[in-house]
């Protein structure tokens, strides 16, 4: 098995970890004005591409 010859320094470890960036998911605006994931039915109004696809319960 491959085993490191020397301990990796804290600065080298932190440099590697500094390049990892979380990205927020892409969001689009529904026709009802709510934010939703693209290419998916709106969870608020049940619409997709301007058409009513799901019947949503009014609470």
C-alpha cells in the first residue's frame, strides 16, 4: 500500500481545502413569482412552462 513518507503540513492541507467551493443551486422564477429549480414543476402553484400540471391544495 502507498503510505506518505512525511506528515503533510497544516498550511498545505488548508491550501488544498481552500479550493473547494459550495455553489448554490440554479434557481428560476415561476410565473407565480416564486423561486423554483429549473425544468421542474413549481412546488407552490403546480405550474410548468405556463401550464397547470398539478392540482395544489389550498390551505
